[in-house]
C-alpha cells in the first residue's frame, strides 16, 4: 500500500511539472449587464455593447482595484456623440405587492409593467378584467389573483421569467 501511495505522489509531481500555465478570466452576468474580462474587455448593458481588444492586466491591489487594458487608447469626451434620450416618459416597473395595493380594479383591458418576483426583471403583462368590482385581490410570489366570485383572473409568474394570464 505504501508503494502505491509513493508512486501516486511521484506521478502527480511529474504531471504537475508538465502542466501548462493557465489563464484566469472574469465573467459577471446580472440582469441587463454582462462584463467579461479575459484577453480583452467586453461590457454589454442592454442595447449598448463595448468591446476593447487587447490584453487585460490587473494592477496591484490599490484603493479601487482597477483593471486597465493596454490596447485601449484614450478617447476625448468631446469626440463622443451625446446620449440619445428615450422617447416618451420612462416607465418604472412596480413590484406585484405595490401594484396590488395601489391598483383600483375596474372592468377593461390593462397593460402594466411589473417586476417579476422570481427573476427581478421587468415584464409587461396585458390582461382584461370583467365589469364590476372584485370581491378579493390576492397575491403571492407566484400569482396575482382578482376574484370576482364565479370568475377569477389570475396572473401567474413562472420561474423562467414569463407571466401568463389565466381567466
């Protein structure tokens, strides 16, 4: 048994000596933002994508821990085009709880933008309520429900980020 352990350790040491150097990269993905640092730097935020080719070099730890690309030339601020404003007023998504507490249900068609309780991303939901006033409005992490007694309108939130209206 001892010979097997010694032989295994010797083989492991030989293989470690022939191991190729490896690279370390950084990859971050959160809702609406992707950052990838490897041989270059890539930043994607919605429709805006910035890619800087070259070799990324980590500086020694400092107060801010900055990563600088050697191939990135400085661009003067006046050379960049001004940002384009979005058309119309910005729509802020409400959580399901905020919507249920502030919404006054009446008959008609509705189109709202809610924060999906599972994914945290905004999702547009279109639904139609029957005439009259619902007897109960309930919400959980998965469902927003308007109960009219015989009729019930449910908005179901799925784990994949979708929302479906069930009448």
